[in-house]
C-alpha cells in the first residue's frame, strides 16, 4: 500500500520522526538521509557508528585530528576523540567497509540556515516492524517516490503560501495537471473547463475525451450562468486558470466556484500566472490549486517541477494515491532549487508586474500593434474582474496581437536582442514566443480562435531587467515587422 497519511494544516506544528525534516527543526545539510544507518542495522558486515581503522576521518573530511563518527559537537573546536569499535561489535571494519558507511553527523546547539538537501532516495529503519508500519501509516520516510524531507518542505511551503492543508509535488507542471485530472476523473465523467487554457492542458482533456470518454464542456470563465447551464449529474470537476495562458483573460473564480460548490463539484485552478502573491484561489472557493513550479515559483530557468495544493485531506489523498503510482514525483534537488527561488518570489513578482504594466501601455500605442492584453490595462476585457481579484498586480505576461499577422509575429520574435525567443515564462529574463506555432500548436484554427489566439499573437514574459532596456529592444524589433 502507498502511504497516504492525513496531512494537518501547514500553519500548525507537525509531528516529526527522526527521518523527517521540518523548518522548525532543520536537519543537517550534509546528511544524505534523515535517519542515520545504525551499526546494529547491518548483518553481513556490522559497522559500528564509531568504528574506524588506521586513518580516522571526520564528518568534514579533515585530517588535523581524529573525530568520532557520530559526534554531537556543540562547536567546531570541540575536543575530538579517536573512533573505536562500539560495544558488541568486536570486529573492526576494514577500509572498504568504512568507505561504504560514512558517518552521519547529528547537530546540536545550532541549525542550518538553509533548507537541507536530502538527496538520498531510500531511508533505513531500526526494526522490520517499523519499516512495515511505514508502508501503511506514512509516519516515516522510506522511499523518495513516496516522500522525501526536502520535497515535503516544498510541498508544505507552497501549501502554506496558498492557504491549503497539503501539497503534492510533481516532476513538472504538466505532471501536476495530469495528477489532478487522472486522480479525480474516470471513464464517462464530465468536466467543465474554460476555453482559454494552456495548450498542454487542452491536449490532455482532448486525449481523455478520446480514450476515456470523458466529456468536456468549455465555458468563457467569466459567466457563472454558463457553468450552471453546463452542469450535469456526471460533472466531476470545474477547471480554470486564474490568468489564462497566453491571452491573460482573468477567470471570475469566486462566482464560478460558488456555482460548482452548490452541487458539490470540486474546482481546480491553475494559478501559475498569478502565483500565491497575487491571488489565492482557495480563499475564493477553489478546492485545488495547480502550479507549474518551473515558472514563477522557481523563477530562474533551472528547474522543472509542479505542485498541487489541496483545501481538504480527502482530495489530497485521492490525488496523491494516483500521483505516486504514476511515478510523477519530483526529485529532491529540483525541490531544493524551487525553495531557493521562492525566497525572492515577492521581489521578482513586484518588478515583473510593474514592468509588464508599463510595457503593455507603451505597446498599446505602437502603430505595429493591433491589440494588447494585460489585466492592468483599462481596456482589458476582464478589467473589472482583475481589479477585484488582482489588486496587487496583473502578472508579468503580456499578449500582443501584431497588425502584420503571422509573419509579423515571426519577425518580432526573431528580431529581439535582449529578450530571448524561448518557451516557458516567469523567468528573471524576458522571453518571447509565438503561441500558435509553439505552446498551442495542438489547437486547430477554430480552437485557436475560440481561445482568443490569433496568427499574429506574441506572448511576452517580462523579466526583471530595466524596463527602459526592454522597451528599447521591443521598439527596435517592432520596427522590423511588416
């Protein structure tokens, strides 16, 4: 069985085991596992936690003085004693054995300032009963596909930002989308989704309709009566995006979620474009929040990851059970990098929102531009909703329709010099792309039109560069468009 332990609210203290790290009691950054391997836990070649031979080695690989293999040193200059065989193990391990069993150091008197990276994927136990219990109770970490201290820290951190009870980390944003959809839907179910969706999500829903018979009804995302009319007895999910990719349309999450809640239909919201700093869907009636952590959460174009956050434990356990069986779990290093990036999320989002609003206003007045969409603009079709739900900013993405159509879009994305022609978004660097031929290539012409994506639409993900440098780059690129 897969451990699916109930997850308490992330704002309260959690009970921890020796194998579990939390921000309240951080573990040693150098430790590769949270539960040190005991000398008594081996059989073929018992290794003492304090055993060594001719050349004792410290936890920091120093040679100045022999060090105990499991010190609880309160100071780097604490007295060191030679390592000896532990009682009950008269045989002194040889060098080959010592190389396989390095010491795990326990920290006392201090804590690591950064989040520890637990890169090891397996964890050792003191008894067979404890290991067996871990498989069913989830009270301890045993295998990183099922749970890892560093990954758990990321899950709890994002859940806390979103106001949820628990999070589940995935290997990518699409892993999170698939995890939620496959965890909640079955053959013959019905889904209501907004028309303006990320192309990958649209492709998954189309595939589910073809192979599983999952019926999908698309709505605008702004009219609760559309949702009410689309409801069926088989409806199992309402799926929305806070700010739609790439059109920047803003969903009226509270109004639509109220309709769904009235008939017990869960609401999932992709909050990637907004981040928890601009909008928290769970506070407005949603049940699940999905993030591509690759984007704003990590923010530095060096991580692939996703996170889903849940309002209640039952939904969390349903999705988690399928997620770990699918093998979509993220790895500890990706989780660690995402946590590092999140520390500057507020600074990045403030700069990116301000620069995007500035550039959108300038682009709106350029003769080569037919239309500009950004939630901060007064003529945005969902400006009233954005003003109500996104008072801290409209995000860092601009959607631009060029007067010259597809050829103008191609010219622009190739002519930029400071910005980069690249997929993804939310990076510290400014990125541009042509959605119709890239992120939304799965959509046919009718679907593109319905989603508000034209042949000359260009998506601009604004970075943290100086806004005047960005405008100079866009202005010179626009001058080369037909």
